[in-house]
C-alpha cells in the first residue's frame, strides 16, 4: 500500500505491506486523511535517516474487527486518530479506543480532521475556563481556528491574532463575535480593556516559534493565577519573574487528551472509567464529531484543497510556498 514518510529532510511516498489485524483493533479502508502542516513539516525538517510515517488523523470504512469493539460494525463509517496507528496510508489498523463512528450528517472530509479537533478541544480544557471568561488565542492555523470556534460555541469571549492577515480574515468570517487584532499590541490593549486591566483568564499559544517570546507575552496578558497553555511548538524558555508575579499556570497541552501515549489505553484498549477521567482522547474525538453534527463548528470552510494520493507531494509544497492561501488539506485514496 502507499504511505507518506519523512526521510533525510524531505517528504516522500513509499510502499509498505498492508497491516495485519491485531486483537481489539479495527481494520479501516481509508477514504481520506488530513494533513497537519505544523507537525508534519516540523518532522520533515529533521534529518531522519530512517523513514518516519506522517499523518495521524483520518476517516474511512470499517473493513474488519478483531475482538470486542463496542459500537463499531463492519461497513461503518468511522474517524480515527493517533500515531503510529493512524497515518497517511490506504489501510489502517487502529485500536478500538481511537476509532469513533461518524454521524450520518457529517462527511468524511470534515470527520478526517478528528485528531486536530480533539487537540483543539483538549487545549481548551487545559485552560480551565468557566462560563463568561475570556481567552486569547495566538496563532490561527487550523488548530487555532478550531480552538476559537469551539471557545465561541462554549460562550467564552474570544480574542485572537495571527501574523497572516488572511487567517485573521478567515476567523472573522467564522466567528463574527471574536475580536481579531492586527498586532500583538492591539491584542494586548483589547485584552486589558475587556478585563478592566486585570488580564484575561487564559492565553492559548497555537503558533510555532523558535523561542519563548510568546510565553512571556502570554504571562503579561493573563490575570493573576490565570492559565497560559502551550499548544504549538516553541522553546520552553520564559521569564520566571513574570510567572512569579502572576502566580500563573504554564501548561503544555498534550495532543488529544488523557490516554495519548498510554499503551494500556491505546494499544490494549483499556478505557479509563468516566467517573475518574471524564474526557479522554477518544471522548474528545467523539465530541468534535458531535459539534460538527450540531453545526456548532464549521470545518468545511477551512479545507483549502483535496488532492489524490498521486499528487500528495504537491500538497506539502503548497504549504511551504503559499501558507497564506492554505489551511486544511486532504489526501484522498483512489479506491473510492
């Protein structure tokens, strides 16, 4: 089968055998998979000597099931998330906790971004916001756009900024009630005005930067004992005096939620009791799809283009060369 890998500082296609079905896993025939540009291009820049599979969010049909997978049946439309099980490949063998049914009214295209939706939802949960509070979002790539939509749907006040004016304009059309600034200074001024000078309740940093300057910005912007949540890739180097003065919480948001990277939860399919862990990565995935079903958020307008697997390398080039015109991109697999 065809797959996408990063090797030697570049993105390539490769061939690999179809995976074997494992106990308590689901075999999925992929219809489409979502490109996560920030993560995948970051991996591609590394001088990996061995091929590293890319991708972690997809949708397709259940082809086969091994063991007990409650709520899943052969032929069902499903979305799935989480490397190394999910990647850009024609066939996927995915543990049961990382597979969720797609509601009838939701298309494969929007559902294939389930991993990015779970990441956005978990980031907001890490901010510990309550009704009526205010969140600042810096970085309006696809994760930032989803964070703002979900925050608005939850009735939080949203203030946002991105370096690219095109992304700012896109958010204005998706979340008319959000304040979208044209500079960090304007964002800080509005945050101060709305909070009466006390600072906002949380700052979510969804950008990729080489240093810790945005963390310092977040610490200046947030209120006493507020939350700065690091979602993007940045150096964890910040001013301790700013942190101390606010007694703020600086947190790194780990992917889609509790369970990520836990072999017992992911590979072996042992779920966490809902009374102890309310929102696992699997439950965040399901919530993303339910928000799409309720039309609380819109994903379709964030999909810039769909490309067949035969043209997948062109999609990555477009991300590199035209970031201002490119948001979400899908890979489609030609056996559909």
